[in-house]
C-alpha cells in the first residue's frame, strides 16, 4: 500500500515504500521462508517459486572487526529485539543519559543514533515509529534460534530517524547525512521516496563519501521520485523481483534502476518481534547494502568502487527486459 500525506509549510510529501501482506506468520521453517536467500522452488504466499531465482546466497557475510557503519535513514529501529540488538551502533565517545554532549558534536546523549525529526536521542518511539525500519534492519542483520539467517554479521547499524507518520523535512535529512559521515558511515539505506526535487539534498549527497542505496519505488512506473532520480555516482537504485524471477508487480523500472533484488514476500521481523512477509522495493535495499558494505570492509573500497563491484558481480536476468536490455540481478555467488 502506498501512503501519501498532504504538504504543510515545513513538511513535504513522503512515500514509505512499504506494502504489508498479512497471514502465514505461523510457519516455523524460517530458512525456507527466506526464498530471497535460497529459492528451491518452494511456494511462498501461494506462489510457486522458481529454483535459483534468488540472490545466490551461500552463507552469511562475516565482518570480523567493522571499520565503518551502515546507516539507515528511516522512522527508527527497535533494537530492543534480541535478534538485532548486538548490531546496534554505539557511540563510545558519548556517556549515556548524563544530559551532557560529551563528544561535543552538538547532540546530547547520542549513544545509539538520533531522531532528526524531533531532535532528540530517542531514535525509536513505540508510539510513533512503525515497523518499516525494524523490518529492513532485521533482513540485514537479524538472526534467531529458529534458523533465520542474516545477510551480514559484524556490521554496525546506525539508526537515523528522519520521518514520522510519513512526514519529513529536508533539514532533518541533511543533518542525518552529515551526522552519519561523522560516525564513519560507509553505506546508507534509503527506503523512501520524496516527490519533489531538492537541490540542497542533491548537493549534500553528491559531496558525500557514503554509498547511498535507494529503493526504486512501488508505483509500477518508469516515473520515479527522489533520491532515486538523482544522477549520482555514489547512488545505487534498487528495483524488485518476485520469487518467479519476474518483476515484483509494483516495482518502478527503467534506466535509473541499477540492479534488481527480491522485493516480494520478504520474510522479516516487525518492531514487536513478530515475523511476517513484507513486499516493497524497500526490502530489496538491505540485500544490496549488505554486499556493498562487505566489499567496502573486505577490500577497503570507496563508495564508487563498491558500487562498481556490486554491479559487476551481479547476474543478467533472462526474464526482464527494459528499454531493450536485460536487467541485472544482485548475486552474492560471485562475491570473491
Ligand atoms: Ca554528542
Ligand atoms: Ca552524554
């Protein structure tokens, strides 16, 4: 489902790239539910899969000692959940809850990220935050005793809350990017869609050393919004496929999409700890972000080199053609 809110003076329309499909949350074979990792042709939400239409996942990427951080600009992440807790970024230079800005960065008690929307250190708020950020983070780093497999372990995830109830302001987005840079962020997850161009945001992203990984959007359209439409060397735009290898029915498509990854019925955890299937190009983004982060950590690549490596190790689809070209699908199988 797509949500839009009308403009006010400071607040601009935001579309959260989230579509929920309820039901089937009682299955316990979690690995089998994670078709995006390994598609053996299993049926997911009444759709029979096609073997091999996945990301070629072999095993969880492991980073022994992370030098950089994955940022997630979203509506907050519930790190109280044990399955993702150990991946939460900790700002060691800040003493918690003493009311003092110990590291003199302008943010008081910013131990675990920041809420740039409300300008406080509560990056997840049970009342205002929804599932979106937690679902994405769990796909990235979540694991549990039932066999749920994370994409990457050893990553540090920094939550940057930039919107609430589908409202945002540009100043918060820009402050979050600047903050993320100061915290050694190498990869940024952007799973939202802004409906208007903003020059200042464009310039801040262009000057950044961060690799931004952004969802293409869920309008089944070649008309896209921002930041996906920004033409930037340090931006990867991600479209979506289903477990058949054909496009996810709502994915935006076209020349601006760099790579496709599974986006339909992605199994993950909500903020309250329950599991379900989620659809939307939002959920393809962490799959690309994890591999890019791994390359950066392993080979000490910069953002442009990492983008090039993600794209060069992807596979060509024989099922999807846009503008007379086969698209490419994310592939972990060629990561070495
Ligand atoms: Ca501080
Ligand atoms: Ca403090």
